C-alpha cells in the first residue's frame, strides 16, 4: 500500500480522499502528514484509530465526529422514553457504534438487552426469541443490504404491529426501498444527514446527471435515495476545490515534484487544510465545522419516521441546539388523528358500578355489542371516540381482575395481561395507576383522583319506646315532682279558701249578697300543671299568700323545665348509637371487627407494600385472618359489610365507596382517605395521545 501511494504522489497527486478505516488508511495518513498532502476521509473511524489521527495535521474527516454523533443518537433514544428496549447488531463495527450510543446520556439506565444477529439469511429463530421477551422496542443496527430482509422476516412473525417501535441508527436507511414491506404498523424511525429538498443537494444531483449526459449516459438520480458516503465524498471534493479557488492556488497550480523518499513537503497543502479548518461552510450535508484535530464538530441529524408516503422529518439535532421538534402540537395531533381515524380499538374492562354495569333491556329489546353496557367507562370512551373519530369494542377481562404481578412467575393477570399480550388496545375501568403497573403498561394522564377509605354498616336503629319522654329524669325525680305538684295544688286550695282577697263579688255592679271563691281543686291543679308546662293559666291568685306560693312554684317549674329540656337533648343524642370505629387506627387497635379488601387489587397492594406501622399491622391481621377477609369483587365486599352486623369493614377506593353509600342507606364511610391515587386509561407502550384529559368536560361525566 505504501508503494502504491508513493507512486500516485510521484505522478502529481495533490490530495487523497479516503479510505477511512483499515491499516491502509493509517499508512496514507502518515505519508500525507509527512509530505503535507491533504488527506480527506468521509466515513466513520473506529475509536481506537482516533488518537493516532489526532497527531496528523493533514487529515480531515467530513463524517460526523464519533462522540457527537453518539450524543445525538443517544438524545433521540432518550426522547422515546422507552421503559426497556432490545439492541440488535450484526458485526463488531455496529456493536462499537451502539456502545458509543448507550454510553452517552441516560438510556443505559433502562433495562437493555443486547443481541447479535447470527450468520445466514434466515433470522426467524433469532427474532422469535426477541418476540417471546415481550419487549416492543428495538434498536436495529446492521448492514443496509440486510436491513429490508430482517424487517420482512420480523413482519412475518408479527413483530411490526402498531405497538412495536424500531429505531434504525443507520445514515443510509433512506436509500432503501421499503415498498416491499407491506402491512407494517410499527413506528419505524431513523436518521439521515442530508435534506433531499435542500437546494445544495438538488444542485449536486443535477451536476451528476449533467455529467453523465456528457458521457452519453442518461439516468435520473433520486435525491431521496442518495447514500451518505456519496454525498459526503462530494462535500469533501467540494471543500478541497473551494480551498484551491479561494486561496488563488488553482490558477498557478502545477503538478508538484514530490517523492516519498525525499520527504519534501508540498508548500500549498498545509495552507489548504488550515483554510478548510478555519471556515464554516454550508454543504449538501448541512453546515460543516472542524475542530483542531480535523474532526467534524458541527452537523445536523434529521430524525425521520417511515410512513406510507416515505419518510417524514420529525425533528433535527445538532451539537449546539440539541433536539428540535419540527412539527407543532397541532400538526402532530392531526397526524395521530389520521392514524386513529376509523380504527376499531379493543377495550378491556371489568364489571363494577358505577364504571361499567350491564344494562337492563327494555321490553322486546335485544342488546348486543357495546349496547349491553352502561356506566362512566362507556361515557368516557364515547367522548374520546367523538374527538378522535375512532370506533371501539368492549371485552371483559377473562378473570375479572384489574391486573397484579405474580412475584413468583413474574407474570401479570387481569386487564394488564390482556394489554401485554396484545389482546386489547385500551384498559378502561377503575384501574389505579400504580408504580408496578407503570412498568408493564403505559397510562394516559389521570382522569380521576381518589383514595382508599373504609366502608362500614350503620349501627342498628333502636326500637321505638312510647315512654322515652320519661328518660331525662329518673323515677325518683318524677315521683317527687308529682308529689310536689299535688302538694302545691292542695296548698293553694287551702290558702285561697282562707285568704279574703281570693273571695270575689260575682256581680261587680251590685252589692254582693254572697261572695265566690274561684279556686276549686280543679283550678289549682290547672294552675300548677300550666306553670310546670311553661304555658301559664288564664286565672291568677290575688291574695298575697297564694301569690307567694304560686311564685315559688313558678321558680321551681322554671328550673325543672330547663333541666328536662337539656337532659332530653342529651338523651336523644346519646340514643343514636355511635360507630365503634372512626379511623384506620381504631380498626388496627381492635380484633373484634374484621376488615379486608378485594384480592389482587391496588388496595390490597397498598397495605401489603406499605411501610407505615399502622398499615403493616392491618395487613398482618388481614393476611392471617380465617376465614379469609379478601373478596373476589367489590360487590362481594359491599354485600359482606351489609350482612356483617357491624363485625366486618371493607377497605375500598373512595369512588366506588361513595357510589354505594349514596344508594344504600345502611352503609357509611368511616374517616377520610388513607392515600391519594389516580385512575388512568391503560395501553401498551405506544405514541397514542390522550387528549381528553385536557378537556374540563371530563369531570362532568362523573355520576356521583
């Protein structure tokens, strides 16, 4: 190789373009550095070769710098917010490039599986292993010639469904014809350096076509299919040509008399390299800047998504501005809306009032499909479907569960299992957003906030007692008061008979032949009882003695009446039997009243995983109780409370609890919320948007 390069130089070569890798590249770089001949490369350089190139003053690389390119790809991967992903590579070169990506930024904090493609053309067994892992996010890095074949085999295995995402960190993915890849719904994204619509690219393509015409060859070059190496090589030649022209070297340029053995440098070479390094130029691959080591320090990555019309630019990345999204929110929502339009989503749910219940058919009505159900979940999905123009079909979870992780088998059940297996697109019910569920499925922003509370039965109403009005006073008091009443009545009668002033003329206009005394036994008893009742009497005594006795009786009656009223109020309050528990602490502190929750639900998980001592004590009591205090459904728990005769309390979420308390008068909520949580719509990890949460009309759908 050294002899070949020296022969070229002796023939008058003034610049060498490429190669970028291999031992021959290092030999060429060394010779060019000795003779001051520009050496411009245009491909990725392995990391182990970079330190050697840093000592070379005559080598430039128009390919993006390794570290900066890795940083850009890493930020793009970060923007996906994937919970986990699988990395697939073909050769050691791709592995090194991927390691650069994974070592920059945060993506490595997520669970990552790295696998190498095996030899041969049939990769189906390898792809099946990835499919069994249920990992829906894939980074695929391989030779461009093998990419389409691998994707076709993955599509045959149904690995490119709507909930799969594939990122291809190849700069030449755009040059591949994906027309043969039909029926793919996966989110396939990639990157490229150039913008085919840019006038620099169009001019280059036009020059290529014109040059071929002059040679008698006629063909069209599609700017969308131009490979990165070709356009980078063109940029390298253009930069060198511009250096010759700008420095005025081109006019006086002659073939240099250079030989390897003499080691006499070319006088213009260093000037050209320094000129190119110092300038910032707009080229076919965007702006080019070089650092002091000749590595490209500025470039623009275009992040794209594959759709039916080809590739759509979503964002750009450069070392200065970072990731910049090209499409605004309105345009993004429009694109998502087009994807959702007229699509039928499978909604996994479970029966449970008030979120989903079976409708009662009217006479002669036959209910089918979604019309069989009613409730908040139906209202919610109806509202979303109207906004995004899609259809839906409700299917009940086979086991009727929300979704809990079996820590032994590491498998999920319930609605979460249906979403993971791809049997459902959405999970809508009173499904709590917990940290463990967030690891398995994705959630929209919450549509309802709630907490755990205690459902208990009201105390039984005591039987009616006709003589309960006597309860404020004891029997002795009633006897003493009755005796006093009789004594005062008789005393007034006797005094009225003896007092002259209580004898009156029945006819005031005539001289009396006889005077009368109105204070009979009946009237004195009436005066006494009227005073005692606080009502008074129409007739009053006139003599001083009778008035004195009556006043004393009134004072006594006033005290007794007020005492009776106060005692009666206290008695009526005490007669309403108070609940024996008022909080979770009361439940934990006693053993007479049993308490439980729905098996496999988030409420059960809250007590099981809590670090609070009171809740730990409650969980221990629930777990060790016999018979079991856990129920299969919330309805079973409510029924158990009603039949428990104040000996069973049910721990459940406040939304369902309030619904039952409002409709069943024998139930009551004890205390406030024990925690705070939210309901959300569950879905497989996917770029679907949950726009309904932004609407204030969500809470208007709440039926309680």
